């Protein structure tokens, strides 16, 4: 458990340096001039000011953490194609245009869920060696980044709204006049492990060359968790696949709710997955004039993901 009296790690060295300076001043100036009341009182004020400054650094800067979960309904058709079943009008076009290619990259896993004419649930479904969870994570990771590259490639993208349409302007390469970070499609492919799996974002995303993100942003993946981090915020997301399967035909009713028809001749394999998101706004930048801009960006990013997948 972290102590509330421990400052952010980047601040330890300068605070320690100030403390050493105060201790040195005490020895070299105050101790050697003890008969000077003015110096003694001034030093006491200096020491008290440092204590107040230290407490304000520790207690006045707070880390903000926010968690979101985007709930997905996944389907597998009798021709072994994974899809995200969505009732929203703005479902990611990347999913629509690339679900067959992504499923083909996982065909060794998906093939066991169909006999050629209808979907089936094999005996070892969702066991550790089954591979469906890994195939779903591979599918969704690529869909997330593909959708991101297609529709929100620049964190400061500018849109003009028209009646029934919009136009967008964004940077599509490293801008030498800006400190913003540019992460190429090849780098994204490398981080999420696409090489050698028969699918590449570099080949499938045509319009954009990469993502333009806030300054000093790094992209990494540890285990199943993808992380974007810069001095202001850490944005993490992972995919969780539920351990249950059902044969049914999903249909969106007029009220927007999903109804499942059991025993339907066009039944799909249905299961659930979540995109779990954790946003950590760092305490060491809470007082910055740009803090609100980064917080707004992360909120827009979450809403953007929701609009393409829920």
C-alpha cells in the first residue's frame, strides 16, 4: 500500500536535493551564526516552507484511475467467420471488410466449430488448448487498431460537420514541427504480434500510415495487456473472453434489444467478450495546464471505441 506522504517518483530527486541544501545551509550558515536571531528565524521559516511544500506535493497531487468495460457479443458463422454482433449504426467498417481475412488467419482453431453446413460445439470447447480465446483476442486486437487507424488516426484530428456527412483532416506521417509521437502500422503489427500470423495492418489499412499520439507516448504489450503511456496518462486495455458458448440465431428487435432464436436453421455460435480499459491519470502532472486536454483525449478515445464495437 502506497503512503500518502510519499511524493511521485520523478519528484524524489529534486526534493532530496532541496533537503540536502537546507541541511547544508543550516550547518554552514545558521550553526556558525547562532547569535544572529534574524538568521535563525529566517532559517526556521525556510524549513517550515519546505515542509509545507513537501506536504502539498504529497497531498495536493492525486492519481485518478478510471475503469471501463466495453461488452461485446461475438458470433461464429457456419463458414468459420468471427464477427462482432452490433445493433449500432456506426459499427466499425474495418470489422465488416476484414472479418473474413482475420478469421482465415485463425482457421485452424475455427474450423473445429463447423461441420461445413452448420456450427457445432466440440467437446473440448474453450479448454486451455482449444485456442478460441486466443483467436478472439487476435481478432479483436486487430479490429481495435484497424478501426483506430481508419477513423481516429490523429489525437488532434479536426472534423467539419455537414448535413448527413463530415470531413476530417489529420496528420499522416511524423510532423517535424510537432513533438507529437507517430507510431507506424509496422510498429503496431510488431507490438501486437501480427508477424507470421497471415494478417497485417500494414496491408489492410490503406488510407493512413500510422497513429499520431500525444508527445512521448510509447506503445507496448505485456501478456494480454496493451499499454499506451506518456508523462500525463497511462491507457491500458485487454480482452477477456467468457467461458460459455450457445447455438442460436441473434436478431435485433425494434426496441433495440437482442433476441436469440434457439434451434434456428441459420444459428451462429454465440459467446461474450469484454474490452477492459484502465485509464490512470498521473499525479505528477495533475497541476499542469495541459492535464485537462489529456483527460479529454482519453475520454474521447473510450467513447470512440464504444461507438465502433458495442
